């Protein structure tokens, strides 16, 4: 976008319009708004170094754009084009279509560019010209497409109009919480352009080599943590792709595995664009009438990390405190909510949307439907993660649980993932009083698994329409 603007050789006016009402049913959640505030602050500072303003507005995109156009016209400027990067969420697609029509009616050019994806969704289809619904062939097809290099632009080439329209102060967008629950986010993240570059560099020099193994260990800093920077455009996927290849990614090492995860993100965007209803509705109609048993008490216990299953609770508390959760733990916590507790996956998706700094509608929707068995290339519903077995496998020494569930920290490794089996002496020595300072399991694992399979069995009479 900025490269195209620089190529015109005429004044450029960076403009951000905050219009949460245009996001449909998915306005930014609390954690996303926190990140957005700091990302805008960082962008504003970088632009100002080169003498460029960042005009901030709040309200209807068309109304605010019209006001900016009128202000520039009064100053003697004629706007030639509105240039933006393409978005793929259903509400954003509709908003951009409306703004395009608004611009065209006024004789103003409209250009959009791809900065969010490796390849535009329309460029990857199967032999029938249809979108892929299975990841592996999608991954193979994408690797056959020549990858465009990341775009670089020297913002010092850009110059602003001499007369500027009015701009809000960043604080006037009211993105930060009134009750400051964001201390943990501040300690965990640097949501700036410099933070993005540091995160990428650190991952490629320190963690990518062991990524294939360590990405499943939540107590280890073995993942990239690049997802929020990608979501907010502080890193581009082609930039990450090129840097990972430059760092020596091959099929035999962690870099290649990481690239496949980057393409999972890509796959999610393609699915959402081609199947825009899947943010709230199932892709596989067989699951449309799934017999959920909504229960606010169970949902709240899961949200607060008070389920009585330490691995689950550690993940949910990590999410609340840092705005992020390890991917392995995301799968296990989602499975527990959907299958053991029979709560609608949409409720889990909404909670993640509000609490994740990398809340990405495409990835969030695909992830929850994958666990629920109702999406593309989904895990079968009868695959039910064991909520303590997963902890024993991937958090063997209990370090992850001890970090986020400190009331269990003194339990021995052998019992920390199932404290309900600890002896009275073990509990007393560890200072654990089940039902008082740590809850009993809200559902027995065996019973939860049985209920999930019974619910699945109730759908057996309906034909599987997924193709």
C-alpha cells in the first residue's frame, strides 16, 4: 500500500478510521483493542520521523472519508486515489465494497493490495476450480506457486500535504481499558514495529531449529509468538516466509514445520473468504443440529480457569493474563469445552476473540470448528483430548501448571495433573485443599467422554453432507 503511494510521487495522507460498528458481530475484543492502541502509537511515531502525520478518525468510514476529502478540497488538494490493504473478513469485505462505490461515485480511484497473505485466495483452487477444504493438498499447491518477495518502501520518500485535516488524539479512540487489567499484557508483549522485528529475529536465531519438537511444550519458549504481529500487519507473511527461508528452512528441520504452520493461517483465510458463514455457522451441515447443553456455570468455570483440571486451568489463566495461549493448549482447552462440557463452540470462539491479542477471525473460526469436527479438514468429533493425559505428555514435570496454577505448585510431578488422586498427606504437604483453594473436577473425565460420544451418536441417523 505505502509502496504504491510512494510510486505516485504526489503527497500522501495516512488515514486510520476506527469504525467498530462496521465489524458486524465481531468488533475488536478487549485484548485486540489494547494491541491496536499500541500498534497505532508505534506507527504514528515511525511516520512522524519522516514528517508524515497519521490522521485518526472515529465513526462511519464513508462519513469520515468524506469529511477528510472536503477538508483537503478546501485546502486546494484533489484526491486522486484511496489506497488500502485488502481484508478478508465478511464485514470488512462489505465495508470495503461500500467505500469503493463511495469513491468511484466521486471520481476517485480505488486500489487495494495484498499485505495479509502469501497468495490471494482466488489464486489457489483445486483441479475443479473450487477452494480446497483439506490442508495437505492446499499446502502442496501453495508451494508450487512462485512466492512474491516482500515489498519494501522507504517512507522518507513520502511527503504529506501542507495543509492537514483535523485528527483525533490516539487516546480519544478509547482503546485502552478503563479498569487496568492489562498489566500481564504489558509485561509479555512489545506491540510495536520494533517489537515485531525483534520477535522475528529472536525466533529465527534461538527457537526455529528446535521448533518441530518444542512447539508442543507449553512450558518452553518454543513457538514463534508472531501471530499478533501478523494479525496487525506489523509483520507480513511474505516477510516471514522469506526470512525463514533465509535462515535455512528445509524439509528436514524446524523451519519447514514452521512454514507449514504459517500456511495453516493462510488456509484459514481462504476458508473464511470462500465460506463466510463459518464464523458462526458450521461448514459441515451434519453438525447443524448438534445437541449442545449450554450452561453458564460451566462456561464461566472454564473461562476463569476453575475446572479442576490443572492443564486446562493453566491454559485459561495464561490466556487471561497474557492475551495469548500456547497452540497445543488451545486445542485441549477447546476440546474440553466442546466435548466434556458440551458447550457450543461459538461461545468458546467469542471468549478467545475477546481475550486473545492475536484474535484473528479466520484462524479463530477454523480452529474452533476443527476441534468441533464441523469444519474443513477437521479432527473427527470422537477424537477427545484427555485433559490430564495431555498435561502429563506435554508438561511432564508440571512446569506449565506451576507457573499458572500456583496453588498446586508444591504437588509432586507424578500427581500435579490429577490432584484429585493425591493422598491426604500429599495434599496437606502441598497446601492444597480441594474444594477450597482449588476446585474438584467439574465433570468426571470418563463421564465427560461418554456424554460427548452419546451426543455424536445422536447425529448418526443424519447423513453426512460434507464433501
